[in-house]
C-alpha cells in the first residue's frame, strides 16, 4: 500500500531532515538548518521589496522567524506529528541560522551598491 504524503513527511523525510550534522552542548545544526538558512534569505528578499529602512528589515525578519517557531509549537500542541518537538538549543539555532540567511541577502544586496 502506498504511503500518503503526510506519512512520508513525518516518517522517512522527517528523519532525513532531522539528521544532526553538529550536535553538542552549544551548537545544534541539522539538515533542516539548510531550509532555515534559505528561508531567511528569501524572507529578507521579500522584506527588502516591502520596507525601506534597514533596521526595521532585520527586526521584521527576527519577528517572522520567531513566529514560525511559535507556529511549530502550536501545531505540535494540537497533537499533530507534522513537526517534531525541538529542543531549546535547536530552536535557538533555527533562529540564528534564519537570521544568517537574511544577513547574507542584505550583505549581497549592499555589495552591489
């Protein structure tokens, strides 16, 4: 019998994305970190299209990344297995890496000026 997408997502695909690359008491980076980096980069692209002031751009990116982590927790709290419960360290690094993606976009944009 074929596996549904949600079964695939919470099974083998989730296992792959949650594979730890670096995990110690200070750093937690998994394959999902690449998704957070790319998302931060793309979000900053959109934010640059909408807002003019640089300071507010980083603040908005920070808020969106934090709200995404809160959204993940809310989905988990409903009993859904679509997301896995992150450790505090993992959530912190998700935030840091998303901001790094946004910073890279900003840096590349500023270099072109």
